[in-house]
């Protein structure tokens, strides 16, 4: 199954969950780092819970995802009143981003930047830097190598902390040290820890996702 079909199917499952419409714990914990009325590029926006939160709080957002299915749901949840503050674009973030240099104040991603090899992650980080304004910020939450699924799931190792699951999905599990090495050539680290959590994590008392805020160098 291709990547787009995989994610379209995942989104049909997510649609039925009770967390999918709630703004993430992460966006709520980092929104104070956004400048007022920020122009935001959201990578892997999914069904748009955080898109909606950012718009409601004064941002203009370009929300991208590989799944048009997810973006259609996101669009339907925004509401007529705010629809002019958001643009939805279906694209693969592994490709060059179709935006001019220095367009955005913030590039934001909630669980969308841990699907790539280190080489590809570096290319994506370079692209993110290119589309950010001077002093712009990258704000992201990604998988951690402390993840409990790492020990439990059958996965094929591709490179350090990068695996292919039985469904064919490739996933990276970062350590804070690894993220620092990848990000530091492009961004000055403002916040980096492994205390991020989703609603599912909070329900079981887990808080070990990697939170990163970097300012463009
Ligand atoms: C774990 S979900 C997170 C979605 C959303 N940010 C949220 O937190 O609800 C990962 C998202 O990444 C998207 N995605 C995966 N690979 C992608 C790629 N190469 N380009 C663009 N989007 C991708 C999926 O469609 C999915 O919406």
C-alpha cells in the first residue's frame, strides 16, 4: 500500500477517536512561544485540531499533509468564519516545499517529522529554515527512543533508531542528543526536552516525547 493510502486509512480510524478534535497538549504548552498573529506553516496537520487552535488564537496557517482525506476533515471543522485564515495543501513533506523563502514566522509540527531517515530529515530541516523568516521558529513534537512500542512491536531496523513496521511504515525514534545534532546546524535551540505527551500518554502517566523549539540561525 502506498503512503497516501496508508494515511487515508489511518485517518478513517482516527476520525472515530475522542482525542482527534481536541487541541494537543503540546500546542497548549508551546503557544506562548508564537509571535502575535503569526504566519504559520503546519507540517503534517492531519485532521486539524491544532490548526483550528492556532487560527482561533490569531494565527494565519498554511496546513499541509499527505492525506487529502484528513485535510478535508480539517477544513470542515474550521468553520466559515475563520476559513479565510487557512490554506490546506496536500503534499509530501519529503519533497521540496512549494513556498517562497522567508514566508513564515513559525513552522509547527505535532508528530509529523519522525518518518524520515537522518539524511532526509536534514533536507527537510534545510527546507524549513529556508521558508522561515529571520528569527523564525521551528516548533515540533516527535517520537522518542524511550517509546514503549519500541520493545513490543515487530520492526525491521533501517538505521539507528529508524525502523520499518509490519505495515510498511517507516518511523524514527529520536533521542534528545540526536535531535540536537541534526537541528543545531540550522537552528539555535531554545527548548529541547523529552517531557512531551499526548492525551493517550497522559492517561497512562507517560511523558517522554521530544519537544523542540529552535530559532533560525
Ligand atoms: C501521527 S499523525 C499527526 C497528525 C496531526 N499533526 C495530529 O497530531 O493529529 C502523522 C501525520 O503525518 C502525515 N504524514 C505522514 N507522512 C507524511 C509526509 N511524507 N508528508 C506529509 N504528511 C505526512 C499523516 O497523514 C498524518 O496526518
